[in-house]
DNA sequence: ATGGTGGGCAGCCCA
């Protein structure tokens, strides 16, 4: 079994002890991290190597930042969407053990109609073009990260309250559907799952305690790797730890022959 | 309640 995970840690500096704890308890081969909020110079490489992982990272000061940790070497690393021009560090691709792994931190979008929302949709369109190319080159492709989009109403604790809002709006879901249409499937939905399972809960108003969450952290797989997927789950336990990230880690396991 | 909480960095930005 080879296991891949994704986790928006909301500051790797703050969450490093929790990451180390979680990796000690879970046999993870590759983990994609988002919102590291560290420059590359500040990346805790020694601490990561000490627990047996190599790392590739694309960081920036204060905001965003992605990193991919792996027990095997990371090859052919890409740190931005082709064409460049975006100073925000939101994408990191690497090949590990024959699997192309794309780590995404999709823009939040703030509110429908805002400049940040337009940036989100433009970013997703550029990402679609990029992923089409990656799919043409790699039979086994995983795209995982914080998509900042709940794919369907069943991924939303209160669809009526959220109707039309950012993270669930029709244009965002359509952009995500276009990624699926490339030949990527939401691995979580390949299995029976308990209802009302989410990956993110707002820090405010006791959202986690009330399970007022959304499933916005996803693992997408190309057909070849999806066929080998044995499980996909969300581990909500770390969200209940002291001083948690607002996101839970999501894991997919594969029988890769 | 155009609030609420948390991270980062210095009175706001961003989620």
C-alpha cells in the first residue's frame, strides 16, 4: 500500500509539531501541504529530513506557500503554472515513485464578484490548461490540495445557507467540473462515505463542534491511478487537537503494482 | 450583528 495525503496546515511553523505527530501515527508516503506561510529560506528542512522525508517547496512570506514531502526522492519539480507571472505560491508538481503529484492551493476567492473571485476563476482556467498537459504526459497523476470549492451540495453542511456563496458558487463548481472532465476523478467519491463528512471548519462560532463544515480538500486521480485506489478518507481527529489547523488531512491509499 | 476566530506581522491583510 502506498499512501498519499493532503493537508492545509495554515502555517507550517505553528503546525510542524502536529504534522510530525500525525505522520508518526499514519504511514504516509507522500503528503502535500498548503498554506505553509514560510519563505523557502525558512523551510524546516532539517526537521522534515529527521522524520525520514525529503521535501520540495514553493514558499512566500506570510501568505500561501505549498510543500510536498515524500519518503522517496522528488523529481521534475515545477513551482508555478507555466507562463509564470503569478507571485502567489500555490502550485507544486513533482514526480515520486512514478506518480506525478500536483499539489494545489486554489485561491479562496473571498466573495463572489470580487477581484479575488475573478483571480480564482482565471487561476482555475490556467490550471485546467496545465493539467491537460500533465495528463498527456503522465499516466499516473494525482492532483491534491485545498481546492477551496465544495464539489456538490452533499459536501456542504447547510447547502441552503451557502447557496451561491464563494466556495460553492456555480462558476466555481463548473471550473472544478472541467478538471473532472479532463479525466480526473474525486477519489473520495469512489467509496461509500459517512454523510456530513467535511475537511474544513471555520475557526469561528464553534463550527467544528457543530460540524458546520465543507469538503474542499480533494484528491483527484487519473484513470490509471484511480483504478488502484483502495481507500480515501478524511481524518478529522487533528481538527480537535489543541491549536489546530482549520483543515483536516485527507488520505488516499493505492495498491500500485 | 458587515460579527465571529486564527495566523502573520505590526494596525491591518487574509482565510
